[in-house]
């Protein structure tokens, strides 16, 4: 059975993983007969009230919050190595751009959490596929843009696409239910809620993305 790492960034669209995207990722992995290995970094993040969409001034632990989505079956990303996995997938949500990296505040000049960066580089060196959903492709651009010039998508948001290009990656526009494959680098990405207006659109795009990742594994 293939083991697919799923990197979570908290719990909630504004300060962590987008819950629909995370759940659809886990569902697609299971429906493909593979095993999801959930993980997250043990770091703190700023809390957002999801009723007002305003920061509260409090902090939450990313690993503890991510455990809500994983039903407690989660690992500290520090403990995970590329040899443990056949592929790696990043659901979206602002946590991908705020907690796993600082693209939300720094754009093309973003840096990536050290353990996330370490595992991403290990996966690339092992020639194992990586999936990135919604805003999560900015992680790939920030870390690997200058080295690999990967082709990725976040849909068609011009501002975000421009920062991705500045980071050295190539942005390709994509419909919400589609996905973009960089076969040379084994990257697969889909826009999800960067474009979606209906939850069914998110499900369709993520299902296709996950299946393509597994096909490359």
C-alpha cells in the first residue's frame, strides 16, 4: 500500500489548513487504496476568529490544531523522512502561506519552515511526487523556484501568480476542476478554493490532483 504524506498547517481556512480541502485529500487517498500519513510542524501560529475573520491576538499550536483534522492520528513532521513516503501532498488554507512559510507577508522573498523545507528537499532528491492544493503551491515556488523552475498553478490570481514567477517558478493558469502537472519535477497542483465557488468544484479538482500524484508515485 502506498503511503502518502499529508502536511497540515492547523485547522481552519484563515489560520491553518482549509478543512474541506484537507478532508477531500484524505478521502481521495483512501479511495485510491493508499494510506495517508498526516503530519504538521510543532510550531505556534496566530489565531483567527472564523466568525469575524479577525485575528484574536491569541496563538495556537499548529500540530495540536492539525490533530483535530487527523482525529489524533498525526506525526510531528520532524520525525518523518522521505524514505517513509511514496508521495507528499499539501492541502491549502492560509496556514500553508502563513505557518508553513511566510509567503502571505513576504511574497517571492518568503522562507519556508525548516522542517517542511527539509522534507520537501528530501522528496525531490528521492524523485518522489509532490501535490500542492489551493495556495500551497507557493511553498514549492518559495523553496524550489530558483533551483527547479517548477510549473505550478494557483488558478488565475494575477498578484499571486506574479509573486510565484518572481520566486523563479512558472505559473500556469488552470480551471478550478483541473490540475497542472510538471512531469519533469513530479509536481501536481490544483486551484481548489483559490477559484471555487462550490464545494463540489473543490472535490473534483482535488480528486483529480490526488489521483495524478498517486499515478506518479
